[in-house]
């Protein structure tokens, strides 16, 4: 069975509680449950992971047996060369996700060190960013379903 790994970076465990005007009211558990239902309906195995610690995220990227990784690196997007290098070192597609549109926010958020090594980026659609990314991952796993 095809497998997708979703990695949630720092502070995403606080979704639904922090800056709801920016990140929305959905909790991480709610997003993960919706992702799990979407993956199950598509016949894809899904694993989720959240950490506030850069090294743990690097370890999961390096050790993942998934066919595709979806990552919301959170604040690490803008400066984590370690996460960027971990992504560059693996031979599988990685989709970068953001709940908010990072290009419409503060200047420091407009730069992603992850984007150049990611297969693609989806940002600005709230929780739908994750669901769109999972759909893209499924399409990569099953190219015959692509339109």
C-alpha cells in the first residue's frame, strides 16, 4: 500500500488556540482526522507527526518509509537549512504546506528555504492546504488518476 507521511512543525500543536485569525479554528487533531479519512478513502496509508524540535523533524524525514512526504515546517520554513538538507538528501517527493499565505504576510515569512527542494508548495487555503497536498500526493502515487 502506498504511504504518505505528514509532518507538522513547531507550534502547529496549538492550532485552534493560537492566532485563529491567521491559522483558523481547526485543531491539529481535527486536521489529522480529516487527512486520515481522505487517505483511507483513497486506499493510502497515512502517518502523521508533529514536533517543536528541528532535529526530530530531520530524523522523521530521513527515516520515513513513506512514498511522499507532506510537510508544514512552520517557522522553520524561513531558516532551517537542516530540514532543507534532509529533504534534499532523500529520493522522494516532498510537498510544502502552509495554512496562511506566507507571501502576503511579514517580509521575513516570504522566504522559504524549503521551496527550492520541494516538489511543490501549497499555501493560503487554511486546512484545505493539507487536503490539497494529500490529493496531489495521491495523484503522484497514481499518475493514471491525474487529469
